C-alpha cells in the first residue's frame, strides 16, 4: 500500500496555556512512501516524527493537507478504519493477559463483516507468533519476558489484524544495545516477509540507515531530505543533514570561496567553478581524507587511534568547527615520529561546500 502525504501541517495549542501562539509540530511536509518499502523517519527529538506518524495512523487530526493510502483519501478516517498497526516505544502490553491473549485481543474487537470465529483468531495468532518467533512463549505473562520478547509481542499484536501499513515509533529505544541490534534485524526480516509498507521512527541515524529502504530526515517539523540512506549520506542537501548522518561525524571547517577556488585558512583546497565569492562551511567525511606528505590541507597532529584494519588520525585546525578532526585511513599509513602536523588531500566526492548563511549545499 503506497502512502502519500500532501502538504501536511500540524499545529498544537501551546502546552503552556498562558502562551497564545500555537506550536507548529509539522510544517507543510510532502512525501510518498512506495508500496512495500520500509521508510526510516529520522531526526532529533522534538522535530515532529511522532506527530507525523500519529497523523498517518489517525490518532492526530491534520491541521492542513491530505494523506492517501493508495488512491484512498484517509485524512478523515478514524484509526480503526485505516487498517494500520502501531507499535510504541514502551511495549504497552496488558500485564494480566498471556502473550496469546495480548496478540488475539485486537481480533476480538472486530465487528460486522470482519468478525472472526475463535478458530480463525487462534490460527492468525499462531501464524504471527511464529513470524516474530515467540510461538514458544504464548502462555506466559508479559512480566515473564525480556524487553526484546515483549517488543516482539507488541509487533505481533500490531500485525495480527493484517494492517495495510505498519507504524513503529522508536520501537527499540527501551532495549539494551545488543537486543537493539538483534531486534532491528528481526523487524527488517518481518517487514521483508510480509511486505507491509512500514514507517520506522527513530532519532538514531545508524539505526535508520541500517534498516531503511529510504530515509526521511526531519528538522523542526520540516523534511530536509529523502532518499536511499547511502545517497543521502554521500550527498547531503544541507549542513544539518551532513552533520546528522555518519559516525564518526562529518568534519566541518570554516572556509572561503574566492575567485573560483575553495580556501581553508590560506590553503587552496580545490576549484569550485560556478560558486561566487562568499563565506562557506566545508564538510569533509572522515573517509574523505587521503594522508599525503604534499597534501592540500595541513592540520595539527594529535594522535592515532587504531580501529582494526583502519586507523583514525586525530588532529585539529584553527578553522575547524569541531574540537578534533578525525580522518579514517588504512592502517598501513605511518605518521613520522614526532610529527607536529599532518597533510591531507581530499576526495572530491567526500567534500561538501555549504553557504555560511543559509547552510544550504553549494554544488560545483
Ligand atoms: P519527535 O517525535 O520528533 O520527538 P513530536 O512529534 O513528539 O517530536 O513533537 C514535535 C513538536 O510538537 C514538539 O515541539 C512537541 O513539544 C510538540 N507537541 C507534540 N505533541 C504536542 C501536543 N499534544 N501539544 C502541544 N505540543 C505538542
Ligand atoms: Mg517521538
């Protein structure tokens, strides 16, 4: 089921009643989620991810805009009538019910033509329990399960109604690091097996990058960029996106475009045809540095960190926005004993220039 958001805006009255101005949680966003894909909705806390998800699911009304499932305008449908499955960060299972009863519960409330017999309900329950691999745990109570198992039950409960769209709001946040990795692989597998169009909300860029077919990066209620994770990483549309994606993070320098070339301090880095003279920010990915005795950029050497197969050359620069600069290079690089500086050439496809004022990307 394709999902389309068309100029969707959500304004809330301020939580502080004394403040009369409204809060714009989501500001005129439009994007299309292709049928059967998993989309990662990504951005810092408070940028409007949950609000967007709740509007897709019908828990929040739109202030402006429309939402379509396929060709059907669902903007005014209640959540029950949209055919969505929703999973929250805190599993929200019924503590007094067994796993089986928890999963079956949504089916017991089906009315009219959708009403199922007890046998049909059980069959569906067993099927999704198997899919999320908790079929051995059906008679237990939620308190007898680990966090990861509880979250699987919550996912099973969302899937049992065979939703048209699956919506996950930071579903891994309450799990420890190892379970988080494992459960995200699980979610990916379940999504592939069921082919349900899925929106996965997270503030964790690595999580979003690793499981999404496409990511949507948001900031202050506005979509910054949408695309295949690796493409967005390699071609950020603005400084915010460049900084939000990647660990270690992009290295940011203050620079200058003068007479068709880019300068950091007084070093000429590369030609920038088509960009008029101005102050800029320069983003360089850690893997964009080539250690080179005659390189174009000179940094103050600090130390080397071994990462197994690669090393991280740690340095600093007076025009760097970050306290330290990290350059990831192969581990056969040898820095001379007692070196005070290191020089680098820069891979052109790992260097981005942004207008210092607007922070928008300048292409050349
Ligand atoms: P995220 O999920 O990305 O952390 P949210 O969608 O929860 O962000 O919130 C986006 C913005 O809308 C925040 O500034 C938040 O405080 C505000 N907001 C969310 N829900 C409400 C509400 N019910 N009433 C008032 N403001 C809200
Ligand atoms: Mg949220």
